[in-house]
């Protein structure tokens, strides 16, 4: 298990560094003579058509947000399923603290955002933006600290992020679904029944699951429910462990997770960051930046996340609902709590659902995500760098 965690952390931390570089590249493109090319690239029309049966026409940015991100959510679903059954979330004692922390880390930022925007019905659509945590960025910063952060605290952060992602999935399903097409939903249900039947039959051919999954994605996209949820549904229908004809145990979930993790970490998330993080800063002024939406996002991420996570952890331990991770001190827990305010890719994704056209806020909503995430990353890093921990073994 320790080797698996080590490999996961290495991939996530490297992905975090790549995301930082890609974000800087997107900002350069959007704020120089390349901006016209950048915007044209984002809105390049791409059409997929099969006679009169299927016609999907979207600009490139939506193919990334609705299509590639479905694969990202497939990976999240696979991780959640494996951790719930066999891993760090497989018992109450293991899930209690990260689950409670994640609840606090979603509630408090949402309340802060609502306090700033309660009188604007449209702006309230963004209440979930500061509730997210970008695990790749957070673990990327933790990896820079080496042995200063104990393994148990890294695992706590991973588990918290999993619950955070689960919360994001529920938020997208219940709050960011447009007008629903009954016929498309019924066809999606047929696909789900086929996938469940394949699971019960212990079918291990991932290519067959992928084929049905693509068809499911099309129907979910056409239904009005956000298409990325198809990735989660597909993940939960893939068998975790199967005894094959050679009487050997194989794990389709682990095999698929291992295969797509590389593509998600090093291609899909960087592409998503490149097409979504390009903010034109040239016409921004201080007056534009301090609008209620921006303040709600910045303070939600930087203040709300750390308060929510740390206070909920504190009271969970105080009332003996859970225990602190081994070899961990309260200042270290606080540092990790601050790092959860790095929303970045997940916050940008929810922002794209809440405000499909960010120009109405002069793109200050996206800028606020970057500011809140950068503040959380810098302050969290400095806290963990300065505080002293207990003697422990660590993964570097």
C-alpha cells in the first residue's frame, strides 16, 4: 500500500507543477499579441455527425469541458469506488475525519460566498465555486516539503479531496442540471442497465465498457444532465475484482485507473487548465476586481476552506468522533487546511457550469479563483515549512 501511495503522490505532484506552467502559458497567450489566436482556438467549432442519427456541434472549449473532463470524472469515480471498498475509506474509523473535514470545507466557503451575493439571484449560481479542492496542486505543494509532512497527513489530504470530489459530483448533479430530456434520460438508463448486467456477469473487457460508456455519455449530454456524470456512473459499474478463467484474481478497476491516471494527470487536466485559465488582465481595474462575486470566491477559498476544514476537524477530535492522523500536530493540520483552499481546476470547472459566459463579470470570477488558490498555496506552504512535527516516517 505504501508503494501505491508513493506512486500516486509522485504523479499528482508532477501534474501540479505542469498545471502551474500551463496556467502561466495560458495567461501569456491571453494577454499578448497571441490573444486573438488563443480566443479563436478556444472557439474552433468541432462537429461530430452520423447521418441523421447523431449531431453534436460544440466549440473546442466545450468539447474539453464536457468530453475530456468526463474521463477525469471517470478516474475520480474509480478512485472513490476502490477506496470505499478496499482503501483508506473502507471503515468508519478511516472515513470519519476526512469526511467531517470535507463537509466543513464545503459548507463554510459556500456560506461566505452567499453572504456576499445573497441579493443577486444570478450571482448566487456560483455558490459552489469556492467549495472545491484541486488535489494535484495541493499534493504538488506538499511534495515540496518532503519529510516535514507525515505520510498520515498526506493520506488525510487525499481522503479529504476524495470526499470533496464526491461533494462536487452531487452538487453538479443536483444544482447544475439544465432542462431535462426524458427520452435521452431513458436511453441513458438503458445503458446503465447494460453496464450493471455486464458487471454482474463479471465481464472484464474494458473496451466493451468503454463503448457502452461513450454511448451513455452521448445520451447524458443530450439529456440536459451534465455529461461528466457519465464518467462517474461508468466507474461504479466496472468490477473491482474478478476471478478469470485461469482462476487468477484481476482488477478491472485498478487496471483502468492505472492506465487513465497518466492521461488525466499529464494531458487532460493541463489541456483543461490551458483553455480555461486564460484571463485577459489588460483591462481590469481594482474597482472591477472587488465585486461581490470575486470577493466571495477569494474569501471563500482562502478563508472559508481553512476555517471549515480546521474547525470541523478540531470539534470532531474534541468530541471523540475521530482521531488526528498519526505523528501529526495541530499546526500541521492547520497548514493542510489552508492548502485545501487551492480550488483551481475543480473551481474553474464549477465556474464554467455556473457562469457559462464569464465576460459578464469581466472574467474576474476566474481571476478570483487564481488569487484565492495562489494565496492558499503560498500561505499553506509557509505554515507547513515553519511548523515542527512529530518524529515520523515519510514519503518524499
